[in-house]
């Protein structure tokens, strides 16, 4: 099973995705970690661009083909990145679950972004201005949308486990 978490920075998707991966024993792939590793490797002529997603897609496919579940943690802001995840699921012949994480309380979302400390060495967390201006296309297909203004990470994980019968 491929579970892809999508949403703007500061919505709480990493907290939920990490807890779910731990709870289910799935491989956890975080785009921010991959992108920072690519920057630090200094092998790219320009910005990372879609490179982190390409690496994550390849790692996800490799692990899914081994029979392992994968939890991907990313902004996933455009149809092209969403389509790539669909293609990975099809190639691996596994179910794809898309989970969009939002924070409908704008003040709380801003507070989270402005007060969080980075947990990836060398990566500067985004500013509220960059998050508020971030491209994020509306979904053309239904997703499970979790609003972290109304649920805690633990409640979100419990909801996902129940909804998709993932409990151990």
C-alpha cells in the first residue's frame, strides 16, 4: 500500500505521517529529507526542482515491489507530482491512498509555521510568507482530508487506521 500525505508546510502532515509509518511498519519517505540530501551532495547544476520527487518515487517503487508499505510525506502541490504517485502505485500493483492535510485555522497555521524549529540539519524552515504564497492546486479527485485545526496527530492516525483497516 502506498499512502501519500500532501499539504502545505505547517499543517501537521509530518507528525501524522511519521506516527502512521511507525504504527504500520511502513517505509517512511520525506521529500524534505531527500531534497536536502541532494543539495548537500552538490551534484546538481541548479535547484533541486522535482528531483526530490523523482528520487522518492523510485525509492517508493523499489520498496513496494519488496512487499513493503510506503508512507510518503510531501507537499505534492501539482497534478504532475500526484500523477507520478499514481503511476508508482500502478507499477507496483498496490492501492494508493491520498491524504490531504490542512489547517483551516489560518492563525494557528501561521503560528505553527513561525514557531517551528527545523528538524533537518541544514534545511531552513519556510517562512509564513512563502507558505501563504506556495502553489497548491485543488485536487481533481477525492482524497481523505484531515483538518489539524480539529484533530490531533494521534486522532488522525486512529482515523486513518480505522478508515483503511490498517490496524495491527
